C-alpha cells in the first residue's frame, strides 16, 4: 500500500472556482447531502477547509457553524466564524463537535490520515463525519495518467479511493452510513448538456455507480462503553501453616517418663 503522506506541500484551493467545473461539483455534493442535514442534531458543526466552508448547510438545525482553514484560505472568506489553524492540528477540545465536514480536504493535505484522526478526536461519541473527494477509479481519475494534465490542479495531487478512506474509518471505530458517487464525467472543459451526454450520465448513474468522479461518505463515530466484568473465580483464603509440636516437647516428655520410672 502506498503511503498517504505527501512529499511536497499541496496547494489547497481557496474556492471551488479554482477546480475544473468546481461549481458543478459543489452543486452535486449539496444535492447529495441535502436529505442528510435534517438527520444531524447537536450544537456545533465544524467545516474543515475553505471548500467545506462553501458547502450550503443552511438546512441543518445546528445553528453554531464554524470553519477552520489555513491563514491564506481563511483570509479570503472574511468570516467572523472562521478559525485560522492547521487542518491537521485543530485547536478544539476533545469531544466538542457534533458534525464535522471534510469536503475535498484529504487530496490537498500533507498528512490526510492525521486529518481524519483530528476530526475523530474533536467529534463527540455518536457524532457524524462527512468526507467528499475525487474518485481515482473514474473518468476524472484518468486525468492523472495523461502527461499534460497530471501537472495541473487537482490532478497533480494524491487521490484516495473510497475503499481506502473507509478502511481508515473502520480502524477508528466509525460506522459507514452512506457511500455514494456522483458526476460520471471527466470534469475537463465545459460540461455539456447534450442529449447523448445526459443519456450516458443517466446510464452510468444507474449501472456504473462505483465509477462516479466524486464520492461522498457519511460515517458515525461509535464508542463502546467499558463495563467492568467481575471475575468468576474466588480468591482463596490465606495459607496458614499447620502447627507441629516441636522436638523439644517430645524429648521433654520422654525425660519425664524416665524420671518417674
């Protein structure tokens, strides 16, 4: 298995407009997440990264929503609810967030596995983690094999398959609630609305669901309570040595018998 660490500092985009067809990708993600927001309850919702900040979460009943992003990305947002910090070192208390959103954060992280561990740390038990990203096993993922495209953003970054991300989540004790794909397109150039193109997308979404260019994973943090188990065995009584009459007593008795005789 290839290491998840990046060997150079990734370029994290400040907005979806810096990605090819970023507006289409954002709309597809918001469409898939729309029925889920009403299912998330709590007090605090955390968005990690500038791209996560732009995802529409107005339908969520959680009113307190905070964004955590780097200084360069957060400066363009100009939001009072934006925390300037490293994405893999969140300045939040343990078990303090109800829902955490990582929208296309792993591809542009120096240590994506550590980013998920930080999200796991700040999430409360039974909290929700939402992860979106580019699927390497798709038409969009094939752009990384084309010489003149693999040096362009985002094809020059490290894509992680949904199966690998779910393996990370399983190791941390998460329960996968949903794993969906969307946008069966190469995402290069202007996405056409031609009749043939739409028919292909409809066919792919019905029969080639795993080949969608964008994956959306929703997981729930499970923490099993530790219940003390009483041992079935009983502690034996303390060993007490048997008192045996000493040799002096026996010799004394014999001497007394001889004296009387």
